[in-house]
C-alpha cells in the first residue's frame, strides 16, 4: 500500500520511524456530469478571476483571505518552518482506556507501518505494551496543513491510528431529543431486548452495500441494452407506529423466522394460542345458569315420610267421604229401621278407625 505521510512516533525518548497508510477505501460509485443533449462531459476549469485565463495546477498555490478581501500567500515552505513538534512526528501524550473515547470523535483511520529494519524493535515494543495495558494512546500529529488529534490502538499485529475530532468540534445536541415526556413500560423494554438479541447476532464480514450492487447491475444492463426499470417501492409510512407492542412482537417473529430459529412465526402463533387458552371466557346466556326445573337432591328418609303422610291423608279423605254419603242415605230413608241406622253409623266409625289404623303404622314405619 502506498504511504501518504512519513514521520516518526515519539514515545517518550523513543523514536519509531513509520509510514502512514490509509486503512480504509471508498467503494462508492462516482458519476460524471454530462451534457444531456449529446452526452459530452462537463468539466470545470480553474480560471483566474483577474485575467480570465485558465491556470494549470503547477501555478496554483495557497492563500489566506483577510476580512477586507485581501489575500496573503502561504507556501509549503512557510508551513514546514512552523515551530511544531508534530510537523513530522506523531507525539504520544498519554494512555487511556478505550471506553473514554467518544465514538463521535472518530474520524479517518490509518495503519502505521514500521519504516525500515531499525524501526521493527521499537515498533513491536509499543505494540506489545498497548496490548498488555489494554489501553489506547492519545497523540497529536500534523497532516494536510493542520494539527490533528489521534488515537493509537492495536489491530491484529499492526498499530492503527484513528484521527479524532477536537473536543470543541463536537456539537452539543440541543433540541434533538424528543421534547414530549414519554413513559416506556417494562414489557416494551423486554420486547426491545429480545429484538436486539436477535438482530445483534450478525457477522460484520457478511454485511455489504446492496445499493452499490443494484447500481452496478443497472449499469451492466444498460450497457447491454436490456435494462427494464423496476417498479419503485412504496413510500414508507413516515415511521408512525400505531401499536408499539404489536410492532415489536412482529419484528421479533420476523427476525427469528428469517434466521430459521425456533419461536419464529409459527412458534409465536402457538404461544399466542396457548396464552389465549388460559383466559377464562365470561359466561353468557342460560348455559351457565342453574335450571329452575331441575329437582333438588333429597335424602331417602325425607321422601318416604312425605309419601306416607300423603297416603294417610288420601285414605282419611276417602273414608270421610264414604261416611258422609252413608249418613246422607240414612237420613233420606227415615222409614228404615234403627238397626240399619246404627249399622251405618257403626260402619262409618269402623271405616274411620280403619283409616286411622292404616295411617298409624305408616307413621311408625317412617320413624
């Protein structure tokens, strides 16, 4: 890899010659501006505003514009003569835990390569010291006309440096957080944790730029003359969530189903069915009420006593009725003999006595 800067790491009194190499590269697809009428490229020409002539790159330098519009020329020699220790040196100032570095400060990343055989030993010493301390080094360096802040850490067997923004370059997030007071329930947090656990299990190496792939496929199709525009996807709903719990539950099911894990769409539906089966439904209509016609359960003795009393009363009624009829018949036949009358009366008494006699044993039996 081509180096973009040569210098040294200042580690106390130890100096480590190094070369600075870009650790990242951009894979974004760039487009040219063209004239739609004929496809000709549109180029920007650097023209001097005083004489109107195009100026080649070799004749273009730096200048600082004053408030009144006047320009002060600044050359590379002027910048190189600045009394800065970081002009050609990455000066390590301190070592701190990596957690103390705010990710918002992260900028460009570089690899630091040992420059020459003599740099191998001190380079390895610094690398191993960083590993054992589990800390990162905070350093200052100058690059592209300005002094910068950097963080040195170990990546595999290489020392990497992340450019850091200065603390005063981080803007305060005023007016960014929601101004409305919102209460989050524990159940919602539990579902959010479940979704995070599912989506968090991904290999970083498997991630790639789908948009770039689609653009490259479109360019290849247009070059071959077989490009057919696809239907544009529907516009998002603007992030409006009607039911947060339902959205979280569906998200967890979809994430699990996409990974083929148990408890995906089918498992969640089964769980919901089980949960619904445990709920006791409300009773409606007459199905759950007691029937008015249903007889009450009674003991055998109470039933037998009631039957005996009823039978005795019926027999007594019949005897009385018979006696009444015979008495009436005796009065209507006044010409009959007194023997007949006494016989009827005796018969009536005998019948009543018989009825009472019949009732008495039954009452004793019930007792």
